[in-house]
């Protein structure tokens, strides 16, 4: 109930206009955080690798058609193994660290790919194959699950359904964009395609560092209070999340009242 009050929800259907509101609830910021994680996932080049892996091996690295298909199957095995590891580390490590580690790992993997393709000889191209495998390993353990989890956590109950819809739409729109332009890029600029994705992944790091508050181990009510704290005290929301200790139910009630989310008479009615 506290989370419902903190989100400013009083029943009925939430209009789309609520997604663009600010104030203590920061609905717009929270929607953008969730949506950005989804289109960052696609801009990082995941589906350029997943969809076109055999083609990348055949055209960029020079493997035979049969070997490219075989390596594509091996790649999916690597993908599934590292995706499974995310189940065990996502709560222990936290969202921010995994986002950051994944971005750095994916960027360095793409650097390895384009650097090994520049010489244009088969022996150097084998290093590019390693880069594609390390990329998919980092992606499976980090950027694969996180953008589907983070929007649901960071958005409040009042706007969660519509904000998640916006996030999912952004994912599929950018999925379509990347899948359509990747063959054109490989044909036109060759190894420059991987340089492009390396730069994009590197650019994610400052965005995540500055804007993405940690949500691991937090209740929905605590996340509402994090954004209220950042807004009311004029501080970074990342800093607000770091400074706010883990709260008990009584602490949540007290802070919710302090930020004007729950009035005394409402709490009395609930009791």
C-alpha cells in the first residue's frame, strides 16, 4: 500500500500523460531509465552478433559455410551457459555493476574483433573469432537479463505497465534498426562495423555511472523514497540510492510521511 501511495496512484486507469510527470515521483525520469536500458541493449550490437554470427564468420573472418554454421551453434551454447550464470550473480553483484562490467566487456570484445580484422589475413582473423565469443559471454551474463528486470524495478506501480510497454517498444524498434543496418555496414565499412559497436558500448559506461541508481535488494517503497530523496534534497539519484540505508517497514512509513507520500489520516485508515 505504501508503494501505491508513493506512486501517487489512487485507483482507476493511469493516463499516458502521467509518464511525463516529474516532482517527487519522477515518473518521466524513471520511464527513461527503463527505456534507455532496453535500447542500449540493442545498440550494443547483441543482435548484430546473434542473428548474423555465421554470416560474420563467413564474410568477416573467412571461415567456410559449414564451419561458420557449426561455430554459430557453439556460440549459442556459450550464450546459454553465461545467461544461466546471471541467475546466480544478479542479486549478489547488483544491477549497476553488471551493467558497467557488461558494457566494458562488450566494448573490449568489439575492439578485439575490429583490431584483428584490420590486417586482413586469416591468422589475425582468428582473434576476431575470440572477440565474438567473449562478447556473447559478457552479453549473456549482463545485458541479456538486466534490461528486462530494471524497468520493472525502477518504475512505480502507478506507471509501471505503461512505462514497461514503452521500454519494450524501444527494444523492438532498435532491434529492427540494428538488424536492418548491420548487413549494410558490414558490406560498406567492414571492420568499422565493430569499431562502431565498440564506441557505443564504451559510451554506455558514463551514462550508467551518472544516471542509473542501484535497485538490488530494495523494496518498491524504498525505490520510491530514493527518487523522492534525490528530488527533494537536490542530489544525484545515484548518490541518493547509495546514501539511503536498507529500511525496515517502520522506517519506510516514517520517510514516506516525511516526503508527503502518506498522510497520518491515511495511515490511520489503513490500520
